[in-house]
C-alpha cells in the first residue's frame, strides 16, 4: 500500500525483509517440482544484487539498482 509514493519520496525503510527468503524457498520448491520460474528467478537475482549493496533494507532497494544503472533518480516527490 502506498508503495509508489514511498519509492518516489526515497522512503526505503524495510517493511518486508523476508521476501528474499520467501522467493528463495519458492524457487527451491519449483525446482524440485520441475517447474520453470523465469520471473521468480529474475526477481530473486534483483533482490540478491540489492541485498549485497543495501543489507539492512528490503526489496524496495531494487529501485536504487535501477537508479544507479540508468543514472536517473526516480525519487521526485519531496518528503513531507
């Protein structure tokens, strides 16, 4: 809820740190069942990259990866 305004205002406070672990468990189970999970794998890779840079933040730090890769700041709304 209110995710986009949070990202645009630069609010990267953790709210769901378990997502990385949950996706890893999901992918492990899918692999055991022989199910390809291409988007899940991609999401896990993005989260892994973000986690290596911003250890104490959650999945929303993926926005920072895009900002760094593109050189464009997505944070445009001033904090209130």
